[in-house]
C-alpha cells in the first residue's frame, strides 16, 4: 500500500516522566493502544538519537513504569524527564482494523469534499478529551478543525493519499434545513 511519507519516519510512542525509585526506573506516558507494549517495538530512540532498550514495564496509575538497559541509577533517570521516545514507522504493525489509522499516516494527506474538490491538507490530529479532531490547512489559507468522525470524515483513502470530508457534517458550510433556526432567529 502506498503511503504519504513525512520527512521524518519516526513515530512518537511515549514520553518519559519523573524518576521512580533509586534503580533508574522512570514513569512513562505511552501513546500506544496497550501501554505495556512499548517494549514490543524494539529499541526506542530519543529526539537526539540515543537508543533506549526496554528491560521491563509494569503498570502504574495513569502511566507505566519502565526500566531501560542504558539507565542504571536515579540520576540518569532524572535526566530523561520530558524525553520523547520514538520508533521507526516500519516497526509498527500494518494489520490495523478497517477504521484504524496511525495519526502519522494521516498527517499530510489531501482533504477533499464529496465532489472531489480540494479543501486542504491534514496538518495535525488532536484529542482534547472529546475525540479526535483533524486540523486542516485550508487551500484558500488559514486552518480549521474538523471532528474525525464517520459523519464528518466518511472516507480515508490512504492508497490515494486523501481524506474525504462532508462539508456540512464538518461544520464548514451551513445546513440549509428550513426547520432549523438561523443565527439570530428565535424558534
């Protein structure tokens, strides 16, 4: 399957938080479906290219606690606080479900409407707690946020490098429903 590639093929899997204990363990916020799986992708790399090999992972309240082969004490663990952890895109499994996508594969895709008219490009995906939101850089300039739902974005075609949106469901045009009050009208 052809994929739109970003210049950086690394995917952020996690970010390291505070040190845990004295033996070099750290708290890790994982962005994987299963947080305990961060060690399943092979060695992780930091933003500056250092490799970290996961020795073990255990659950904690809202994070996991990990121990890396390259980190031997609390001082070394404290120095990693805030460090992002990456893996090469090729290390991630391609056996996703029909409606599952890696965010990194969506960024940069063309955005078109139901008639094939170009709307813009996916700049980013956000989740502020109410579900995924596509940030779209509009073709005419500026940007907008669109809910990443089946109604607003009914089709994702990775092979064509595009996301199709429904302009009405995405909130980009007014719905001409005569039964709905217009802005400023009282029903």
